[in-house]
């Protein structure tokens, strides 16, 4: 029997990302787990309204979304524990400038450069609806067909109720293949 635990957000775990935006001539970064897919060409990045990076994203209309691996976790965690208004976070990651002018973390195996298409406000949050302009992927994270292999990429996941990071699990089956197996 299921128990009603109230109005709780329960769509976890989610991949953790580091969002990048330019602050003048320097990048700034913040850790974000509230990212989502809203179409094959659009994503949503939801940030608490007081975040320092929000005004930079609104000003530039651009941001980068960098998937986090275990090797990046220390710096990624720090990027989410300190405000860019109080501390310069530009030195946390080595970076390159992407084709759209956003900071792309060199050690991130996958980065999407995005343009803000709209901002959706809810109480205490600003959700940036973004088009995906460019996706950069480390070649060793691509399969033989040039598609992203998340088993090689191994993004870190975030689980909110316990406030902890998780490793990506193993493959348990191919999507939309179970019925075919039953018919055999």
C-alpha cells in the first residue's frame, strides 16, 4: 500500500551540472541539479532566484551546461557552496571559450552551449528555458556511431531527499525492447 507523503518533488536522481556564464572577462560557475529536457532542442535550468549567476545569464542570454564526473566532483561541489557575489570562482576550472562565448570546462566530458529563449518564474526560482546551440563531447565518450556513450561518460547523479551524490548505474536493458523479448 502506498502512503501519501504530501506534495514532494520526487524525480530524483538527476545528473549534476556546473552552469557557466561570463562575468565580464572571467567565468563564474555554480552547481545545478535542477536541469531538465523540454524538447529535443531545448533544456531548462532552474536556479534559486538569489543566485549570483542569474543576473549574468539574463544579461548575456547565454550559459554553458557542463556534466560533472567523479574527477570533477570536488571543484563542482565547491562551485555550489560559495556565492560568486562573495568569492571569485573563475579559477575553479580550466576552461575554453565556446563558439557562443560561454565558458566550457576543459575537464567536463560533455558541455552544451545554450541561448536563453525564455525565463519562467515560480516562487523563489527562475527557470531558464534554453536552446541548445552547440554540444561538445570528449571523443572517448562517443561510441562507434558517434553517439554519446553515457557508460563511458559516467555522469554523477544527485539525490535530493538525502542530499547525496550517486554513481551512474549499469545498463539493465534497451529501451522499448522488453515487449519484443516477450513475443519471442
